[in-house]
């Protein structure tokens, strides 16, 4: 179903790591460690400022992959793994894009399931990698029927 999408990428999108957004995110996940929310603490840390929680890139805009569509409802979230070269710093700009890296199918209790594997990238202004994230979206037969209409 999505084999032809493997290798397709979105264009890079600039995201700014805003202090208020980091604070709200930390509160929402129940982790208000001072390294995320206390400016004085961040300034005195080894990073020289606050950092974002590890799953914060979930809120970034990664752009759209041309001719690739996944519905907003009905998908099953598989796993999501982050790998960091360094922390995300409050106030910096991060350039994000996503790539379809694999698609395969398996038959399970819910029938034929499709697995779309996406990889997201976050880079600094010079194009140096800050983090990558790999996630899987599982497409049930019900969602598959909607997609082929």
C-alpha cells in the first residue's frame, strides 16, 4: 500500500524552541524538572540554558511528504524511539523533516495490518543532526478500507 512512498522526504521546516511551549509541555507530561522550566537553574546548568524534555520534538512541524497521506484518526501508534546527539536548547531554531523508511504488512488478530515506519530528523542551522526519531504507525483493515476509497 505504501511501498512507493519509501524514501520520500518532506522539505525542512524551521521550528523555534519557545520557553513557554517547553514549560507547558513539561507540565502536561508531569515532569517540571527545573532544567526544563526554571530559567536561573538552566543558566547555571552545564548547557547554559534550559533544555526541552526528551519527547518535546513530538510538537514540531516536520512538513508534509508529497503524495503521502495518513489519516488523523484510526491509526494505531506503535513504538517511537528518540536518539539524541545533544539536548534541545530553549531558544534555538531546529530544522525538521520526515522520511518514510519502510512499509510492510502482517496478519494478526485484527486482520491484515500495515506498518509504516517514519524517521524524523532535527538539525541545527548548519545542518548538523541534533536528534532523530523513529516511529511506527499501524494501519488496521478498517483504516485501510477508508484509504483505498
